[in-house]
């Protein structure tokens, strides 16, 4: 045999990949075993429940979460949770849609208003509507869909808002007054990594399709990779984000009335 290493190397690689696949299988099984307690803790601490099920018993929601994870496959999928946040129903939706060669995702928190908004408005990061956005998308082969909801741009007179955000509304003076009179809402928004909040005639909505706020809470992309299959930590670290978004919607709903 002139070059035995030619045969030995593929054998080494087969052993390596075989061991890696066994390790991944054991990690996945271990992760699934930890998912149930993680989801039970998440539902209990946040009050979120699957919108399509009665609120109780909580074990039914844990069972559905486990079932969805066990049967996961590429394809259209929607997750819809709802919670009662100090009397205000908050809906959390994630959607994954496939159409031909296009894959789209969405993620939002929303709340129905008790009465039509007196002062509709939208506030969003300028990066969502800038020329730089088009350049970034051209190089990344992705598109972040963003649409202005109202016709008039608002100058709030608050530099930390006007520099970072684009603010829109039907009545610029009224929107300016609303933001100046609600410092808690403004402070909560400035703590977010990316903002697209609007209050229209019927709803208050915070949209974050790229889940940048959730990713940041988990330590960024590197942090998420480090978390790996630890669903308990993932769910725990998501809770402050859900709390902040629920608080923002409650503040926005009250301010617009």
C-alpha cells in the first residue's frame, strides 16, 4: 500500500462525524427534556398562553409547546400567545412563511385599544427608512419591510428623539405634545435596540421582525450561540423583553386616548 494515509484520513473523518452526530442527538434529547419545565416557568411567570387554548390548565399549553417542538419542520408556522397585562390584553405573534424561494419572518406585540386613538402616531428608527438601509439589503440579500403609517413627519423638539427616530402622525402638533407629555414612554423606547411602534385607530403595535431586541437581551448572536440548547436560560432571558414591550404598549395606549 503506497499511500495508506489516503485511506486512514476518511476513516478518521467518518469516526469524527459519527461521534459528532451522536453527541448532537444526545444534546437534542436532553434539550427536549428541559423544554417542558422551561415553558411551564415561562407561562407561569409571564401569564402568556396560547391564544387558541383556554387559559387553564397551564399543562395543556406546555404540552402544545412540546408537541410543536417535537414535530418541527420547515414550513409555514405561526406562534400566537396572549396575556393580561394589568387589564390590557397583549398579543405576541411570530410567523414564518415560505413562498417559492422567499422566506419571510415577522414578530410583533400588539394590544387592542379600548377606544379609537385620539392621537394616532408612529415612531421608528431612522435606519428603517434611510438610504443606508437599501445598501445594506443589497449586500445581505434580505429586505426589512417598513411602511410609514401616517402622512406627516413630526419634529418633537427633543434632540434624543429627533436624531434617532422618525416620528409620524396626522396632527404633528398633537403628536409632539403627546411625546413631550409622556417621558416614561419616551424613556422605554430609547432603551430598545430597534423601534417600530405605531398607534392607529384600533391598535397599538410594536413590530420587530428581525427580533433584534430579543437577540440583544441574549447577548447578541454570539450569546445565542453560547446558549445553545439551554431552553431554560433562553426563556428566562426573553421575559424582560416581553415585559418591556408590554409596558410600552400600555403606555402608548394610555397616551393616545
